[in-house]
């Protein structure tokens, strides 16, 4: 069937053995992970100030463009510099926010199972943290790592997540075999071979 074909394609792509149609689903030691409202509140808590700077940056850049088109080069330069300053502050605050969100989302895995929950992180933040955690768990001698990435249900727009495909590409580029370890088989959690 198409599900089995997809699983075989995933296995061929990732280098891990595909389960047969008769095999039992993977039973990861990780239960349901809260998202939705609780994650939105956490996101808002840590990213609110960065969002304000992003808006101020955008306003400055728009005004700089208008000033340039009006022939006021001095104002355009001043507004562009101010926009870049806001952009630097936004990036700094988002970096801090990403670390805080990660820290809060990853405090419950005390049974020794290597689990990394990347919900609520921007793609770049998530990939930096994932690379760091893969190295850390590999040094500790872990054989696998569960990576929670979600399926994009809470993403803006068309509910297509950006994190899931970015993490899969990151793992493929680094030749890290992985497979879908989510209970619903929608790819929101991956088992990564270390």
C-alpha cells in the first residue's frame, strides 16, 4: 500500500531498515507532548520584545525606502542604520528566547531517554541546538535520540511546518539515519541513530 511504500522510501532515503507491514509500530518512551495554547503562551512570553523590535525594524526600512525615493539620502541612511540596530536587537532577543523555550520544553525527560523537543523554536535556532545535542549525546554513548519536531498543525498560514522538513534535511545532510517514531505516523517525532 502507499503507507508501506512511503515507509520503504523513507528507509531508503535515511539508511534505516524499514519496518515490515506486519511489524509493530515503534513504541518510543515519550508520551504526548503539549503544544497549542501552552506553546503559544511560552512563545509569546519569550518572543514578545523581539517581535516589537521586528516591527520597529520593518517600519524603519519602509521609511528609509520612502526617504530614498523622495531624494532624502541622509534620512534614508539614518533610518536604515536604525532599522539594522533594531534587527540586531531582535536577533539577540530571539537567540535568548530560543534557548529559554528549549530549556523549558526539555525539563521533563528525566528517565535517561535522550529526547530533544524543538517545538517553538525558529528553524535556525532548532538546527543549532539539534547539532549541539547530537554531539553531546554521541559523546555520552547514546545509540539513539528522539527528536520532537511536530507536524506543523500550529504553524501560521497553511499549517505546513518549516521545522519538520528542515530537521529532516539537516539529518540527511549529516548522514544521520532516522525514522518516524511518532505514534500517529505523521512524522512529528523522529528516532535518530547516533
